């Protein structure tokens, strides 16, 4: 229930989380390792859309995909397969 109420906070970029909500977000992510993994993976996936050159993008994509596959989080693995 707590995670459900915090979904809008989780959808924000880490840089856009208001300072009064940052401690709540940190507490939530510390309490749930899988949620923390997905939150970090979401942020790193967004970074792929700002490549410096095509080869950096390709390496970053392969790195992200490998991290997703090794996460042992089934929805994240399915999402990575669909993106591939």
C-alpha cells in the first residue's frame, strides 16, 4: 500500500524529486531492493536517449540489457526482451 501511494514520486526523475520528499523516497528504496533496482534501471535507461555518438549508445544499451537480464526481476527481464 505504501508503494502504491508513492508511485508518482517513483515516476519522477531523481533530479526532480522535491527536497521534502527525498527522505521518503530514500526510505522506500532502502526497504525494497527490487524496487530500488528498477528505479535505478529506469534512470539509466533514460540516459540512453542522450548519446554522444552511436557507438557509445550501443555499448550503453548492451550494458543496460545485461544488467536487466541479470537482475532476477522477471518483469524487468521481460521488458528488456521486448525492447531488444
